[in-house]
C-alpha cells in the first residue's frame, strides 16, 4: 500500500501551486503577526485594563458617573499610548439620565431576621430613609384575582412575581465550544438576521402585568420586589436590568418612555430578589406568617444629556482616508461590574491598540477604536455613530434598497466587534458575506493551533456590528467560547472581574491586533456582500 | 442455542431453594413496605416539614432561638401525631451561649459604592451603630511583613485573608453517584475510621495566623473581614462557620475556648465576604485606592445553658424494652437556613415517624427518633445521649477495650442516621460490620429499582452514627447522592430550602420508615461487629 500513497502525495505536491493559483491567495505578514502574539501573550496588560474598567470604574450604566469615569480612563489611556484624535463622540440626541445607587439594603425582619440577596433595578427611584413595611404577595394568575388585593396594598412592599423554580445544577456553568458544535456552524448556511422583525408577545400576560402594576400604583404600594428570573442560574445570582415602566398592552412601542428618560411617568421603586430568598418569603406567607421587610434605597440621577462613545485612531499612511475599525461597548448593566458584558470586549480592544502602538506600527489605513455607549438600550452608540458617519436606511422595512450612504462609507473597510462574554475566539460569523471567507481563513491560520479557525456563514445578532451590517458595511462579531456567559454572568450580579479568564482575553487581543493590522495593510479594502 | 439455555434455567430454578437455605434468609414483610412506600411517596409531608424547619425556624444554630423554635415545632408535631415520651433531652453539661444576628449590612463606600455579599461568623460580637472605616489589606506571607502594619490598624477594618482564586465552573455543581463509583464502594474493604486520631496541622501557618490576629487586636482594629474559602464554589456563595478564637500554636486543644463559651476571651467582630467582592477590594487597594467600608453588625447572645436534643417514641409491644433508633441533627450553621445540613435529615426522620403513625403500626420493639443538637460543634448531642444512655469509652486511645456499657445497651438494636445532604439513598455504609450485610441487602430489595442497593464495608465519618459506633453499637449512615452538597450548600449561605429535591427526600423517608419497621419486627436485634 505504500507505493500508491506516495504517488498520490507526489501528485498532490505537484498540482498544489496550480490549485492555489486558481483561488485568490491572501498573503499575510507572518513576522508581524508573530510580533503581535509575542507582545499580546507575554507582556499583556489586558487584565490590568479590565480591572480598571470594572473594579475601579464599574459598573458603567450609560451616561452614569461610572460610565463617565471609565470613558475618561479610556481616553487618557489611549492618549498616553500616543493614540490620536481621541474624542468623546457625542450622539445627535439626548440619551436620558444617568443613575447611581447611593445606598441599598433589604432585610427580612419577621418572622425571621435575614439580610436578603437583592439589587435595585437600574433607574429605580429610591425610598426615604429605611422603611419598614409588610410584604404582600400578589398571588395572581387571572384578572379576577386582582380584587382580593383592593384596599390591601397601601404602604406595603408588594411581591410582584411568582416564585422562580430552582433546580440542582447537573450541567456545568462553564463550557467551551466542542468540535461538533463548531462543525455545525462551519457547515451552516446563512440564517436571516431577525433584527428587522418584531415578535409581538402574547397580549394576555401583558394585560395582566399592566393591571398588576396599575393596582400597585393606585393602591399606594411603597415598593415592588420581584424574584430573579430563571433565565440564568440561581445560587443567589441576580439577573437585573432596567426598571419597568408599565404601559397598557395596546400602547405602541414608539409611545413608551423608558425609565432613563426625563419624561418617564412616575414609577415605583423596584428591587430584584434572589430566587431562593424570594421563594422563602412566599412560603412563609403561604404558611400564614406576616412578613415584615426593611428597605433602604437611595438613588441619584444625573440630568438628561446626549450619550457619547469614545473614539481614537492610529492614523494611516498612504491609505489614511480608509478606515479599519475595532470596537466593543463600554456601557454595562449595574448589579455586577459589567465584566463579561462588556468590559472584556473593551479591554481586548484597548489592549489590541496598545500592542500595535507598542510595536510602533505605521499602518497603511487608519485603525480606529470605538468604545460604544448605550448598547444595552439598543445599540444606541454604534447606531448613532454609523448614521452620522456612514449613512442610514431610510426605510427600515427594506434592508438594502433605501440606504443613503455618506462619502466616508466608500472609504470604510471593516468593523470587528467582541461582545459575547470573555471566552476565547474560536472563529468568526461571516454575516452571509461569502466573499470574505478566504481572507479570514488566512488570517486565522497563525491562531489555528489555539482553536480559532471556524468560519460560519451564519449571522449573529444582539450587538454593535449590526449597526454596520444594517447598511451593508462589513461588520463582524467573533465566535467565542461561552464559558459562564449565558449561564451565570450575562446581566447578573456575578458579572464581575473574577469571571474573566486571562488566557482567553490575551489571545483575543492578539487576534484583534493581528486582524486590524492585516486589514489595514492589504491591497484592497475588505469585500462587501 | 435455545435449548441449552432453557436447560440451564430449569436447573437454576430447581436448585435455587437449596442455595438459599444455605444462607440465613432475611424475611421481610413486603406488604407493609408497600404500604409505607405508598404513604411516603403519595401523601408525603416531608417538604412541608422541611419548610417549617428552614423557612420558618431556620437557621438553627445550637442553643439559639432558631434552634429552640425548631425543637418546639418538632416536639409539638411529634405529639400531634401521637408519638409518646417526647422530651427535650438535656445534656449533662452546659453547651454555651446561643447567638442571633439582629442586623447586618456591609457596603463599600469608596472608591465605588456597592453593597457587599457577606455574612458574619457565628458568635461574632457586633459593632455599635453603623461604623465607617478604611479597609487595610494585610498583605502578609511571613512574620517580618507584620511590622509594616504597626500603628496602622487602629479603627480600621482589617482584610485578614489572601484573595480566593475564582475559576470557571467546568464541572457541574450537582451529581449523582455513578455505577462505577458505587461499584468501587461495593468492592471496598473496611477503611479504618480516623475519628480517634488527631492530625496536627503545620505549626508555621498557625503561628503566622496567630501573630496576625494578635496584631489586629493589639493595634485596635474594629473588625476583621475574610474572603470566603475556595473549598466550595464561589458565585457569591459564602462558606461561614464560627468566629475564630485565636490561640498560639502551642496551646493544646483542650485549653482553647470556643466562641460560644461564656468564658471566651474577647475577640474581634468577624465577617466573611464573597470571594469576588473581597478580591475586588484587594485589587482596588493594590491600585492605590483608599477603600472605605460601612459595617452594621448587631448580634445578640443568650445565656450559657446546657444543650438539648429532641427525643420521642413509638412504644413497642412484646419487645418494648428493645430500641430501634432513627435520627439526624437538628442544629445547623447560620448563613443559610441549614437545609441540606441537616433539616433534610431531620425532616426525613420526622416524616418516617409520621408515615408509621399514619399507618397505625404497633411495632414489637420501640422505635425512637432523636433530633440532635450540637452536631456542628463535634457531635455533642448524640455523644452526650449515648454516654448517658448506653455507655462510654473510658480510654479514648483504646476503641473497644475500655467501654463501660449500661444495661440499656443490651437492649439496643440499631441506629440509622441521615446527614450527607438532601440526596437520595443509594445504599449504606456497613462500618465494617460484615454480619449485617445480608439483612440490609434484603431490606433494600424493594428499593433496588429506584437505585438504592449498594452495601459497602467502608466506614464513613463526620456525623452522629459515630457516637453509637464508638462504643460498638450498630450505628449507620446511608450512602447518598451528592447533588450540590460538597460543591455548593455544605456550611454555606446557599444551604436553603430550594436546594432540596422533593423526590429524593420522599424516597429517603420511605426507606427509613421501612428499615425502622423491619428492625423493630425481626426476631433478633441487629447483629454487632
């Protein structure tokens, strides 16, 4: 069997140049990639940057003091590395108010004292001093149940939600993508992005929820507590986002005012309680006990103001009008320190810039970093930037037929984003752009050994590359190992520094720096769909 | 191939009675076991009992008001079922003081405000009002480092421990025993119990720890905080036990006074902080920030008093002087509600008694339930009971040569214990008692289908069956599925009701009720080693 094999091999070697010549060969500067890897893996500052963004300045709720401090830190840091044109890129419209937690504690006083694991929702109003009040559980599954509570909620803390079931954790919190999962992605076709559609949720639960909120407000409840949802793991971990502003089910979304807006209607103070502690109160009440709580909740608002991103550049040389962008959102939710969502992405992008500046590069195209605000409220920062800089879709119903582009859009090459937690890159979502596959395949080659190699035609949604993709500009999000992102840290009180994995972030920064460099140096801009 | 098989089968059927006759056949009343299973699985009250012990009366720190309320509940409940001779069985010696948390909160005020996940150690003293103080991190790895902190701790909150490393959870929190693990146990020989030996820990770390405590006290620190250990999972889960009473390394254990004793030396207020939050403070300080904390900690002590167990009986008939015991410890640690350690065991034992009383049984032997106190401080309740009732080892160095038994010991049959979390029974540890294997094997038969069948000669330690085993009385602990016991709930703030699994507890109660019944009805008492 040896001879035929040898013959086949010889044939393969002889015909290889012919086969390769038939494709476009993407040349890469492997010496430069090696230098980047060396700096990124051996002299990394990514964890120090991450700690500054999270431990010192986090959480970074859009337009809040934490966000401002982190933005200042990012600007100063970029300037200290010699990055140019570093600006606070202000959006064209007011975002709304900043918000800060000044003091918070929730305890059960009776029937048994215990300090409760809980966190206020963002933009919740506070209460005056430390209030003591009975807790009333709204055991409501249909409209008729509402009557039971008439005249019974005045001065009470209302337990608004049903208990959250808690189950033993037979699956690990943290995972890495398996070869079989990656293979499915590699073989998948384009799945249409669903950003354009709006799935309306069933009207009945919405109606009931509104009726419950209206009852609480009409009856004069002093605060509302809810069980942390079962969407993430429990174990005292809290999933917390913005305060609910109740609207009747028929109110169109365009008429609803978010909690961070200055003209928001008056809402009740709102606190999320760990499933285990909330469920305990429910069981106490169901056993006929009177539950008495003590709540201290002091919050502070800053005046409504436009949102802002942080932008900076390593200017290009012969092609300096053309732009390669890297970015991540700087804003976060507030019950942790916004580490995996998304100080991790911001730290990786800053570190990628540091690596390039440390190596003293002079790229052909301009390399621009963007740290976005308002991602958590709907990609607001990147949408605003793209609209002002590159163009917009005039009719949202027709994705690509109604785009009005700016002259700058002509000069745009590519945008690379990281916002799927702190896990290492395993490849990239092509967003249906088949033309670009061969280029990324070549760029990933130096990182194949560390597991980054998968190209999938699939779209992925939910973050800032969509703002570019929406007007047909090449914008991409990397495929990342999940680690504990979907299970434990996303929008939770456990989204903290210790959940980031150093080796993963170092590698990601090396890949971003390499990709930005290669995009800035190749002969052509990156191909579009 | 069909014929030889049939022949072999025929042979097996014909010879089976002969083979069985050669062994001692343990007869079991399968009709009664079926009734027990029916009551235990279809009309269970175990979760309601568990909720009373945990949600309403927990936590149940020995001699504390929670323990007292739970003991009262157990007594009243047993009496309501018609159980007789229900008593608080008082130990011969004072246990010490009860302790209760009256008010607690810990927040970081600077450089960033955040409410901290933390819990005071049991029997910690409090502080007056809400104190605000700078946090000083004791970055000490050797004696010389102590000097750095001289004159610097007065009025400060001292961060006593090193940071606790946090790693992603690639292993599941919850597991069940696999067949391969059970097989290893089934095939294992006796492993000598290690209760008699005392492993001395290395002197050097002990010396340094004492020097650190002495420094904090001498310099006038106001409180000490420590990172939750890495022994359990993190994610904000706290492992919390009793306050440390520092002693020089050379002080013999017999001369050391525990935190719950009236004559304890003055100690500092002590609080355990989640790894993630503690580590954040360390990083802030290492970045040159001044960390300012606010601590409110009000604790209450009850006067020193003897400890007590709860004991009750279903009196026997023709063999009423002989006793079958079932039991579990009622006391718990304090940062959760002591659910898996060990309200689960207590609820299972109470439910087993309820099942038997509901079925209106008249057992031959007396069936006695014991709910122990002081297990967490060294099996104190069961040791005291066994000593007063059955006898003691006069010389601890010689396990069985120096035992002085009471006449009642003659009449004792067996003690069955549950205290390895809330997981279902998979078999039983024989404690090296080979004579008893065939009996348990027969008793498990009706429960083989639900996974309970493994007999292991191995000893297991750490709980109240040891008090019986120590003087040669048959005392056993079941083999239990771990669930999240070793990983998440044991001695932690997440030892709460929602961590118990209803199906597992129902099954355990059915098994305990069956075993107690079968032990009470068989011709002979259970064989001893």
